C-alpha cells in the first residue's frame, strides 16, 4: 500500500516535471546573503559541537527557475545563522547538470544503480560534533544517492542526527525513517523539517525553520 502511494506521488511529480519548471524571478539578494552565511568560517569551531551538513543543487530547478543557491542550502543558511554552527556542503566530484531535465536523467540512473557518487570535499574531524543536521532535497521519493555516500563515509555512531529537507510535494517521503534505519548506532530524530523548496526561499520558510529549531530546544 505504502509503495503504491509512493509510486502515485512519483508519477504525479514526474508529470509536473515533464510540463517544465516554473520561471519565478527570485531575489538574488537573498541568494547572496545565504552564500555569505554559508561561506563564513566559524571561528568557534571546536566549541560549536553542531554541524550542519547539506547537499543542494544550483541551476535550473523545479518551480523556482535558475538559482545560484539551492533551496536546501538556503534553509541551511538560516540554520547556520541561528545556531552559529559549522556547516559542510556535500560537493559532488561530478557536478549535477544545470539543466533540470538532464539532472533528472542522471539522478534516475544513480537511483536505479543504487550508486554512491563520490564527494570531492572532506570534513577534517567529525568526532568533535555531537549533533549533525543532515539536509537534502527529495529526489525520486528518496534521499539523493550522494547523501548515502556521506552517511557511509563518516562514523556517525553515538551522535544525534537531525534530518531536514526540501521537496516539491513529497514532504520527507519517509526519508527520516530511512535515515533512522540506516544509522542504527546514532540517535536519529524523526521530527525533522520538510519545507517546500519554493517556500524555503521566502521569509515564511525562514520563520518555519527557526520555529522548528526552537521547538527542538535551540
Ligand atoms: C532529480 C530530482 C528529483 C526530484 N524528485 C522529487 C520527488 O520525488 N518529490 C518531490 O517532492 N520533489 C522532487 N524534486 C524536487 C526537489 O526536491 C526540490 O526542488 C528541492 O527543493 C530541490 O532542492 P535543492 O535546490 O536544495 O537541490 C526532485 C528534483 C530533482 C532535481
């Protein structure tokens, strides 16, 4: 039954994908601000104990047009600013295509092959963090394959893991439970936050993100 619901969601999503992306004009200022925050190196590194890991794609995306900062990255920037935490962007060795349709093709192939796309950058010392937020977009009802690569490359045992994601209709698509099952030696919270990508780019998205962090006790 669950499979059937997921399949229908994917079919609906694919129909939207075929009809093309929206072309909304987005605030480039907001993109710049998010980039500044994400590129800012925290000097309080060893004290912060919280790491925000995220994967996010730039280029042409569904419902938001062409973006210089991805939706999940924008969400991560709100979190980084509010928590004064360190952040780590998962950067693929092979950049995903800027073209939305091309990216769908690459992602489909990776999912079918259960691939583990390589990550080009590294976290110096993950052992200094007690809490790791993991953020990603939903890709075909799942976590992008490269986020599986991340979860397998690092020792996350004993840490509190808090997932968050953006999507265009699928919510978290069961991925918080997927992470919980995968990282059985971590304390995975399943009360993550799933924001629609388009909303993540607005003040409402920022407010929802901060309210969620407050509810979590931050
Ligand atoms: C390859 C691919 C597959 C996607 N599959 C889904 C999906 O199954 N369900 C959904 O709601 N959104 C899906 N989306 C939309 C993204 O989850 C959404 O646009 C997200 O906010 C993108 O985040 P980013 O800008 O951080 O990459 C997909 C997008 C791409 C590129």
